[in-house]
């Protein structure tokens, strides 16, 4: 069961979401609230796996709320405003639903959240082994052994990762989160330089103007990961 929370300042929207949630077998409604302050109080008191959140609310809006969370649950935005969709997906939310939401569309979003929830649970239960020079990932229905030295960089795509390897034109696509993969890699060799990218220091050629050159490829780095750049280069950035 996923413990979920609704955040919306419109009473009718709360009622509709409560009714929809009651029809989904693996959802357990923990609470409904009218603003971000109430939501933060509830999340401090008990674990929440999934939130259904409006964006335009008085005080702290939905985007600001999600950005402020250090322990972020899965998030589905439910809003009447299409123009915030890009901002929403940049926060790695599960889905972005536009009001009025048909139940079939709501159920599709819940199924996406459920699949990601189970994947995260499975990855959390797997032991992390770092004292090796390789790792195993699932790809194309096989368990593939990959040497750390062969990985140039890694790109995260929500609940998938692309592993780019030397002398291999196509990356390996595996279903796991970039955070789970990061935990399996040696931190003195692999550096998270962006929410969507990890680089292998052994293959870094140069760093300039927010870009890192790796062989013939370039990846961005984010200001949020300046500390990682400093550790990687041994210089203050």
C-alpha cells in the first residue's frame, strides 16, 4: 500500500481526489490538507509515499513545496494550469494531471507511481557492494556485467539509466534510478555533477562553462553540484 496525501485549496478538488483514491486498491489516504503548511506538518509526523499536489495555492505554492522537501515522496501534480508542466517535470515528478481529470488518466498516473514505488523498494532492499571493479545491471532481459573502467558517464531518465561505455556506440539502458546506481559506484571515481548525470573521472577531458567534456561527448554540470566538481578537480570552483 502507498500512503498518500492530498494538497489542494479547493474543497471540491479534495473531494474528487478522495473519491478517486478510494477506488484504487493499493492507495491508502493518510490525509487531506488545504495548504503547504498543513502538508509539511503531516509529513513531519508520519511517512508519506505519494502526494497529489495542486500548484496554485495561497502562501507556498505546490512547486515551492516540492522543492523544499529534503525527503521527497513521489509526486503527482494535479492542477488547472498547463504552463507549469515543464517546471513540474524538472522536479522529477511522476506525472502532471490537468483538471478536470478523467478517472482513467488518474489511474494511469497511479500505476506509474506504483511501479516506481515497487522499483525503489526493491533497490533499497538490495545489498550495496562497492569493493569491486564492476557492477551488474539488468538490460534486454539479461544480467550484464560492466567494468567500472568502461563507463564514461551515466544519464538518468526518471526510473531508467543510460550507461555510456567506451568503444560502444549505443548506451546500455537499464531500469533503475540514478540515485540507486550512484550508491553502487565508488565515490572516488564517479561523481554526480547534475541531477541527471554521473561522470567517470578517468574519462573527463576538460571542464568549461557549465559543461564537462568526456571523450567526444559533453554533459552539463549544475551549480547544485559545485562541491562535487571541487572534489573531483581538487580545486575550489
